[in-house]
C-alpha cells in the first residue's frame, strides 16, 4: 500500500473519530456504539494483529495496542528486521475509537473467522486481527491477499502502531 493511501486512510480515520455520521440517526448511532465498545481497563488489549506461519523475512510476530495507547511487539525471530518506529509512543484514545469505527465500517465483525483462497500456497503466512470489546474478542485470520477490507484495517493498525521493517 502506498504511503499516500495510508496517509489518506489515516486522515479518514481521524475524521471519522472526530465527527458523528451525518446521515445516521441518533438511535442508530446509539445502537451501533453500544454494540462494540473498547474495554474500559487501560491495561486490556484493544487490538492485536500479526502474522503466523509461512516463510517471511519478518517471521511470525504479534503487535498489541492497549486501551491506554501503549504498543508492544512480540516476534519469534531474533534477527527479524521488524521493529516499532517509536516504542515509547502512545496512541490517543481518539485514534483507538477511530480504529474501532473503521473495523465496523469494513464489516470486520461480520467477517468469517477464517478467510482462505480456494487453492492456498503451502508457504503462505496467515495474517490475523483481534479486536477486543466489552462484549468479547473477535479474531479474523486471512491466508493470502484476497480480503481487501481486512487488509485496509490491517494496514492502518500497522501504521498506527508504528511497526516497520
């Protein structure tokens, strides 16, 4: 994904977080906002994403974004070039709320738990995203590159977390 597209997605995310929907009624907004809310415990994960299996230069990894904005990276390969660009940075709550709104807009909560192509390649890694809410955890795993809505959310989570190689 190009840097311009990521910046555009980040701007849309910020606008979505800061402004209420124009065509959405108050009742509909209330119903959707109570359906999935981020956990209230600041030490609880809000989002977790990463890669499992496959053959990749970055290897298997997990990035966790906590409700308090803290970000952690866990990787299995010591020589992996993957790192957090600013490991001491913290995300603002409005960014996390915006990510949750993007997850809703991309249909994340209605996606199947596993998405795979008809004929997967044996050395493909599986990307995953977990979204933690007050009602539970929703995890979606994708094998391959067939799910554009999934990867748009994945790319923005990666951008917000500052994971880079």
